[in-house]
C-alpha cells in the first residue's frame, strides 16, 4: 500500500485582495502624512515647557511654530483651554534653547502676515542668564493685535482718510508710479546678490549671533525708554562734543599725525612690558608660598596690632617727653665723638695689640717668677683669682678662725707715690671740715 502526499495549496492574490491591500497601505500612508508633524515632533529630541495666555489665538498643535527672534526653534504640541477663557500652550523647543531664554522670558503670539492667517509663538529672552523655572506666566505673555480690531478702533474720519490714501495711491501708480516700480523690479536682481551677502554677514558665524544682536538692541532700547530725559541729555552733550571737535580740528589733525609715532613707542613699551611680565611670572610662582604664609602672619598680626594700639598712643607722649633728652644728647654725642677720636689710635692699638695678646695668651713668668707658668689663658687665671678671693679672706683651723682679712683694691693700693691717695683724701677731708666716719679704716 503506497502513501500519497498532498501539496499545500498556495493562496492566490486575487484582484480583490490586491485592492484591499492597496487601500490599507494608502490609508496608512495617508494617516502618516496627515500626522507627519506630530510624528516628527515626537521623535525629535527637545525640551518641553508651558506658556499661559489669556486666549489661544487660533494656535494649532503640531502646526504652529515657536520662534526666537523670528528664528524657528520648535513647535506647539498642545493647547489646553480653561474655564476663564485662557489657555495653557505646551511647546517643544530644540535642546539648549531654554538656556538662552534667561530666567524671566516672555512670549508673544504673532501673525505670520499682516492680515493674520497662521500664528506662531515668539519667545523673548529676559531676566538673568539661566533657564526659566516652570511655565511662563500670563503676566509675561501678549496676544496679537488683529487688523479688524485695529480698524474697529479707528475713527470714521481716519477710515475716510485711509480711503483717500488708497485713491491717491492709485493715482500715483497711474501717473508714472507703475513705470518706476517696474524699473525697480528690473534693477533689483543685480542688487539682490550683494544684499544677500550683507544679510549673510548680518546673520553672523553662528545662527544665534543675529538673535543676540536683536536682544542687545532690545535691551538698549528698553534702557533708553526707562531712563527718560537721558537720551536728550546725551544728544545735547554729543552736539557740544562735536562743536568742540570742529573748533579744535587743527589740534585733532596734529594729534592724529603724531599717533603713528606714539603707537610705535607704545608697541616698544608693550614688548618691554611683556619681558617684565614673563620675569614677574617666573618670580611669582616661587613667591606664592611666601605670600600664603604672609597672609597667615597678617591674620595673626591683627590682634597684636589691636593690643599695640594703646601702647602706640602712649608713645606719643613719651616721644614728646624724650625730645629734650634727645636735644641734650646732641652735644653729648659731639663730645663722645671727640672722646672716641682720642681713644681711636694708640689706645685701641695698644688694647688690640699687647693687652689683647697678654689676656688671651697663657701666663709665662719671667725673672724671679720664671718658675710660675700656666697652660690656661691669662683671663681665665684672673677670673679664677677673683672668684676664690672670698675663700682666701678667711683662714681657720679646727678651733675656729685664726686670721680674717679682706683683700681688694682701695685708695692705698697704688704705691710708689710721695703721698698716697688715702692720705690725700684724709687731708682734703680735714681741710673741708668733712668728719670721718668711725670705723672707716680697718
């Protein structure tokens, strides 16, 4: 018995199935095309935050753009209306845009054309450098001014004047204005190339340069508006300055003529200064620890100076009292100079010569004292002699003191004179009537 195998039947694509598949693909493609902005915005990285407006002003999610200084940076992703008639508009901007808005940015809904139509959200940087925290409040948002509202606010006379202006414009165009416009259009292409270069230069090297320029002009305008009267004063001062420059045109021309030589001298001076700064840099690095230690020393010196302030205050009186003493020291110093002049010469030579040699050299006796010698310098032997005089003044045995005397130097020490100093003092005392103290001589 043989087994028979059956092949699976392939499903054939009938025209009906092909038509259904085509409709499904077309439906998916159409849905993707209709939601292209939503899909692209969702997949694109960026930063999201909200803005509170008093009205939505016909903003369309995923269609209305978000701009900074009329440069597209994002798109509106949602509009939530509230019961008070306002709306919270959620926007998604490129990465890094929030950091350029400042801490207090504002938002304005602007029309793309003068007659309205599509609208976009214009973000205006403000506040300090940084990012905004949270949503932009309604206090910093504005709504667009509709043309019909402007027309409704105009007076009937203004509307009639506007009609006359339109009529006069038509008359102007018929009286040769059309030919002038045609000539302008004919000459415009030649000027568009240089104008494009000027506009490219105005944009700057970065896309945000023009934005920064506009923001700076806006800040300058705001300052001029806030400080009323100062612009008038500046213009008046500028007129005065221009008048002075006009009157001193000759001096100004001479100064400008000497400016190249001054610039050369300045350049040479800057070159020398560069060398000095290089040496100063090499010196500053080793001196940095010293400066750090000096800072610590100055911090510790503050309490010392505070305590020394009363002493310094009292020194003023001391200096005043010492002034007579200093004045008296002047003749004394002059006499001391004369005395030192007398001492200088043979006296110092003798002290530095034989006296110094005798005091610093060991003792060697001569004549009857030739047997007495010492290995120690003479000044040490003299010091030992004076140090042991107190012991030599008392001689005693086991029974007590036997002899007691007091060695030393007195008026009668110097001998070989016809009259000793002690006898001379005694004679003078008697002649002058000065009584001698009892027990004075022992």
